[in-house]
C-alpha cells in the first residue's frame, strides 16, 4: 500500500513527458522558429553572406513532420544585411574592380512541395524575392565609385509576386554612366539542381551546377518539419553587359528550424517539478 503513491507519481511523470512530446509536435505543424543564411556566390570568389531568422509557417500531412510547404514572411523576421568581399584576383583588379558589396534582404514567399527532400518533382511554389543592391566597387574598396546591380525590380502584371529578378525570375536591366548597361538573368528557387552556363577556355560553354536539399535532424528525410530540420534552396544568376562581359553566380538560402524557447522552458520546468514530486512522495 505504501508503494501506490510512487506508482501514481511515475505514471503522472510518464503522462507529462508524453504531453511534452505531443505539444512540441503539434506546435511544429504550424509555426517554427528558424535561423538562416542568404548568400550570393560569384563563381571563383567567396560568397557574400548575411544571416538572420524569424518565424516560418510550415505545413504537412498529419502532424507536419514531413514538411510539404514552407512560407517565409518578411513581417515575421527575416534576413537583412550588408556583406563586402575585397578582391585580390589580378584579373578582377585589371578590370578596375576592387571589391564586391551587396545589401540584401528576403521578401515574402513560399516553397512547395518539399516532401522531406525526397523525389524530384519540381517546386510549384518557388518564388521568394531577394531585394537589394549589389555593387561592383571600382578602384577602391571604399566603393565611392561603383557599377550597381539591382537584384529585383517591379514587374508588369503577372510576373511572380509583382517583382522580377533574383529568386523570382526574369530580366533586370540597369543603365550606368558611360553607356554601360548591366542585366541580371534570374530564375526562381529550387531544392534540386540549378545550372548556369559560363564561357570555357576553348571558346565554348561549360555548365556549372549547384544543388539544394531538405532533411531532418541526423539527415533523416522524414522529419524536415521538426526542430533540427534544415533545407537549402538555390537559384542561378547570370550577369551580362552590353560590352560582352558576363559573370555567373548562385544565390543560396539555408534555413534551419529551431525549438520554441518559451515552450521548451515551460515544459522542462513542468516535467522537472513532477520529477521532484516523484522523489519526495511518501515511502511508507
């Protein structure tokens, strides 16, 4: 008879732990905290990268563990910042380019179907604008003189979410001083393989590839929509000028899902309290 309180406390503790797990899984079906990195990588150079985070909407069958749809909104956090890369390459220096600089931010968009990173079905939702300005800084890394590259522009009716450019698709063109015109050929995001074509040494062309992924913790593909899950999306970028020069680049968006700090603390405190009650129960 003296053991009954112990058995009851143990049962309550197990029930509380199950509730903790269940609550965490239900929360993951709708909103998840995330942190991430947005980078622009010009081929042959280190990437220009900025970091950030926010709250994303995730959707999937059942409890949302197998992620099907991800929505990122600029109104709930995001990635926004400036990165600079000094250039030491003699060919870049010979062209008068001293550094690359980019001020970039994520817009609002969604991706689907993700399916935990399995299969090769193309994304039917694949638009997330990368807003901002990239600069080819001339002569000095102070960037007082530069050639600007606008990453997105307002579009006419019917293109994406009202803009065209990096992360959406279309052609963005900007005239600069001296009659130079620079254009960005852009595309939407993909989880699979993005391709840019660059000139080869022999006068032909050479395709270059970059790939994305989606998986859960420990690289499992069926739990992307839980804390510990991550995905990388890629988009090809081609910069061309009216003087025949061109640059190839990739945009990369890396997103990692985080546990909800407040929920985890409350659940941990509750479970700890039940554990203390279990140890302090009567032993008569």
